[in-house]
C-alpha cells in the first residue's frame, strides 16, 4: 500500500517517537508526517491529528505529544518537574467500543481518544517523573500507577489499542494489514546459584547456627548432604533447565548477579569463584548472558567493575541488563545504563505486582523526558516474575500460572511479546517452591506448540 500520511499542525520529537513505534515498529507500515493540509487532502491514506478533514481518519490531540498546553483530554495538576517544566497531568478516562482508554476526547473524531498521547504517556512512564511515594527499595510503587488504579495492570492495554487501531485501518481503507507475530522469550535471574554449596566457611557456619537456633533439623540435614556431595543443591536447576530448553528449542537469556561483595541483598557466591565461573560459562554457551547489577550498583564505577568482571569471564561484551530487585528508577537508572553502554534492558516491570508497567509486552526505545530525546536503550517489558507472584502476591502455583496464561492469551490476541522472569532457585527442589518446576515445564511445552 501507499505511504500513510499523518497530518498535524505541530511536529515534535515526542510525536515522531510515538508514530515510529506505532507505525514502523508495531504495524510495519510506512508513514509520512506533514504539516501541509493540501498534501493531507490529496493523500488516499491519511490520518489527521487534532484536525478534522472530510473522509479522513481523525484523532484528537491532547497536547502531550505536540508539547502544547494540556487540553481537556487531561486534567492539569499543580506540578512542574524540577528544572524541566514537565507538566503533571491526569489523563481523562473513556471508552472505545468497550475498550478502556486514556486521554478520552470528543465524539467528533474517528477515535474518541488521543491514542498517540495515551501510548506516549505509558511508554515514556510519564507519571513516574512525579513520584509521591517510593517503597522500601526506593522503587516507584505499582499501586500509584494509573493502570493499577484503573484495574488494567494485568492487561496489555497499549497492545489492545494497537490491535483495535489496526482493525480500524483495515475496515476503513479496505486493506489488509498483517497482525504482528506473537513471540516468547524466557529469561532468568541468577541471584543465588546455590543454596548451600560453595558459600565459604563463615557463611556455612553462620547458616548452621541460624538453623540450630530455629530448630530446623531438615535444613541442617539437607545442607550436610549437599556439602558431602550426597545430594544436589536445591537451587541447582541448571542441568534440568538446559534439557528443557533443548527439548523445546528455546534460547534463554540469563542475568547474572555479579556482586563483588556480599550484602543482605546480594547473596550470590563471588563471580570469580571457580564454581560460579563454571556456571556462567555454561550458561553463556546455552543462551545470552546479561548483567544483573548488584543492589548498590547505583554508581558508574560499581556497575562498571561488575560488568567488566562478567565480560572477562565470558570473553564477550555485556550490553544487556536487568535491575536486581527491579530497582528501576526513571530516569536515573537508564542514564547509568547508557553510561555503561547497555543497549538492551529487561527491567520494565514491577517487583511487587505482576502485569504491564508500560501497558505493553512489546519492546520500545526509552524516551528521555528530561532531555526530550529518543535514547538508544531498547526496553523489553516483562509481565510475570516468579518471586513477585509467590512472595509479594502470595499466589499459589496454580493461581500464578492461571494469571500468567491469561496474560499470554491477551498478548497472543494482540500479536505482542511475552517476557517471563524466573529464578534457578524456584525451579529446583527447594520445598518452598514445591510444584513450580513441574508447572513451568508444562508451561514451556505449551508455549512451544
């Protein structure tokens, strides 16, 4: 088909960013942005933004993507971001043929909401530039997000808008636009490779003392059996995972915690320990390896040392990452990642709730609102993490995978992407994770069909 003409009286980096993602990345369509009204009138396939022209698809303009003042499609609050003049706003809620929407507008336009502002608001994480609270890990709370408050967090709402928009274009212009293919990427965080083995004499003695004080005879027996090499460490699921991936043809991504010192939040064995080196090198053979920056790696030099340690072990540059404890603080974390030449990040999710932090399962380039520019960091959202479901949300294994399968169905219907986060310890033989490995094996087999 011919190139789609998008007509707007304003142009901005924000508008180009969201149009690139919507048309070029998601719908695989060519478009041209113009401010020439006659060009729009003459175009056979035209979308007008903020203007109504006869016979053209029209979208209301809330002002968020064109950087004009926020209109009635959002409620402006008394909040200006420090030094940058970002205007805090609360998008108006509406409905589009039964689909909930943000930046609802008038009925005079083809679309009853500003889909471009809505997408930009969620992908840029606009609301996170105005945090009122943080949790105990310094993170933006999922419960403060508009998607949580509206009850949409477990829906890939942006993907639903894109799919409905694709169908609208097909129907209006009597054309066929291929729906994007659904993809699945299993990922793993290696926070603690082993529960008992290779911990060093001080940590082993300390663990025995704590178990004795608790009267935990089972743990004492288990630890002793592992240390005598009469039993496999309960966190050691690496061989099992390798066979599972080989059986179904998956290429996993592993994020390795490479902390150079032990802290209450960083309990992996040292990355240079021979046992850990063996694990890391084996995982690098099976899939892709990225860094899992330690809890306190919030400064360039700390992260750089961890990154170089991991790079030297696998003899390959490290350009992908996921934040430990999902400590993604926008925009500071992304600035740190760019300083360390990270180009792919898999932290876009919540550590406390399952669901879609940015409203989508599809990847996107991060937009820096402080600099009003598109960055080279590609963000890969995840919607499900085992520890979140098990610990933070107290879900049973059955309920957790039921919720995961519901999100899978939504993503498949929209032609989006599923990134899951599991840990080696949840898929081993640790009794507090009883049943999770079998459920996960069933899930991977289903996803491979």
